[in-house]
C-alpha cells in the first residue's frame, strides 16, 4: 500500500507510511498514476481519492480541486497555449535582436531591395503584434 497526501499542507506526494488525512491506494493504482503522469497528466486529491487528470480539466480553488465545465476547460487550455506561445515569441524576439545587432554592425542586403536590418525589424514588428494580441 501507498499513501498520498501532504504532511505540510503544501507539497503532495506518495508515502510508504500512513499519516493524518492521507489517502490509501494500492501499489497497482500507484503505478497507474505514475504512468499517467508520464503521459502528461497531473496527480491530484479529489473527493477522498487520488486521480490523474489533464491540467486543463481541474483548477485549484480555495484549497480544493474543482472540476471545470467544458467551457472553463477550453478557456484554461487556451490560456495555457497562449502562455506557451508567448514564451516562444519572446525567444524568437531575443534571437532576432541578436541578428539585428549584427545587421547594424555589418550592413548588407538580404535581397535586391531589402537590407537584413529591415528584414529583422519587420519580423520583430510582426512578433510584437502577435505578442500584444495574445497578452490581452
């Protein structure tokens, strides 16, 4: 047997020994939970049991896990996706800034009409617009 819970009201985990407010689970179920975690699910205490769920299906509100409605889950998933995209955009902007500095120091043409600096500035402007839209 394993026990799931928190000893400090903050960090949840699995334990070999029982303690106050812990949830008892079988070794087989413990293995299933760990396998689900490897597939991208999170492990939560829910209604006196332990579940492996996708992060966008539940929310931690007032020290309890609450199952979200379908619309709430979609909104949470969109928020997660936007946060990921914002990080990607920031990484692209950082890379373009480095290239833009090089383009200032070594002016040359990308094609017959456009300098590398103009090209990078255009890309940066497009990314900043997308970042601004996602941030709202």
